[in-house]
């Protein structure tokens, strides 16, 4: 009988370091979609603060920090990254475990913005896209999410099935930026 072994989405293809940029897979822990019930947004935000120390994020924003973060994921939607959701959140929102659905890659380095400029049709320069800003956008030809988590660091989320494609596209962009260098 075959023995199944769990693997992360980027197993064997990350980490990568090219030029001044590094890409590595992030283990975000539990990923939970939070979708507030009608007229429950404020109550959900208060419960999220009490239980996990962060508010429900405004559009195009993230709250919290590494290990416990909430990222805006679309109209009245957020992803809770890290902790298992407090059961009381279910009084105010539909909760859906998304832990196996996403690939998370941290892109970091001096030229990280230049690499992403080749893949994302959004201005991610630090002067306009600051720490805690997030965007749902195309990442190359994939639907994804990009969040600035540091001065020169980004968290990129794409669907798990696109992990190899994301790494390929990042590697190509990293090589192109390094070659200019």
C-alpha cells in the first residue's frame, strides 16, 4: 500500500535567493476566512480584538503581526492567519478553514519591489504601499494577494494549485532584476 506524506505547497522549490532578493515559503498556521453576517461587522471586529488582539481589517489593509494577522480579502471578507479562530467569532461571521487552500511566500530584499513590479499591476512602492497595506490583484496571471509586511518584505498568497507557477514566475522576475543589477 502506498504511504502518503504531507508536503507543503512549495516543497522542493523554495527557498530561492537571486541577487538581493530572497523568496521563502511561509507557514502561516491556520488560515480561516471570516465573512461577517449582515450588520455584524463591528461586533466581529470587537470580538476579534478581544480574542486575537487585532481588528477586522479595513479594505486594502492588514491588522495584527507575524503569527497572528488578519488580511483584507475582498468586500466584507478577511483571512485570519495564524491562530485557530476563537469559537465566539462564529456568533458574528461565517468561518471557513482555508488552511490547505493557499500558498504563502515571503519575498524580501532590496529589489523586492522591482521584482513584484514585473508581476503585479499595482504600484507597490513604499511611498504609496506601506506596511500593513494589502491588495487583491493579479500576480503574473494568477489571482492573489500581496501584503507589505516589512520595509522590503511582502507576503504573497496564491491558491495552492498555483504554487509551482508562482515560484517559476518569481524566479524569472528575480533573474531579470538581478541581471540589470
